């Protein structure tokens, strides 16, 4: 088994970096734990605004996973800003929600979301998603 510890830099096998966005500290902790156990480096923020600030300075984000309903800026609005940016549009965005609303799911997918996960997110959701999106 390969150890990923300390591997950083261009051309290395550094851990893929996932930006997790959720206004709920409990949900942030859950998704961060699942991602870390699947061998991803995770930065967790509590709002779409903070996510955009981080994306402005962080150049190696491999995927964004965001809650749909958040104050100030929804996950859908974050998705639209990312996909509307020439600098960020290639980053896969995944939306999460506890509400199964087909019109909302379809709208997010049509706007460019890679996937829409229903909460509570399970480790199997993350491994399926990451093997499809990041590998």
C-alpha cells in the first residue's frame, strides 16, 4: 500500500483536494470524515461566499461538494458562479440536499453539476462519485 503522507507538488501523487461547503457544522464534519477516510484532502467551509474566496486563492481543488440550502448563497448559486467562471468551470461540483425534489435535482444537473446526492451522504455515495469524477 502506498503512503500519501508528505507528497506534494506538481506531478506527485498528492491526495486529491475536495472543497466541502455546508452551513451545518455536523454535516460538514460527516462529509469531511467520509472524504478523508476515502483518501482525500478536505477543506471545509461554512458558506458559498467563503468557498468562492478560497477558490480565488487555492488553485488545486479537484472537486467541490456543496449543500443546496445555505444562507447568503445557495449551492445552486455557487454552482452557477463556478460554471460561469473560465478559471473554475472545469472543477466538478456535486450538490447535496436532504430534500428529494426532482425539479431541483434536474435544474442543478442541467446547470453543470456532476451529481446530486441525498443526505445523509453515505461512504458508498462518496466512493462511487469519486471513482467516477476524480480518477
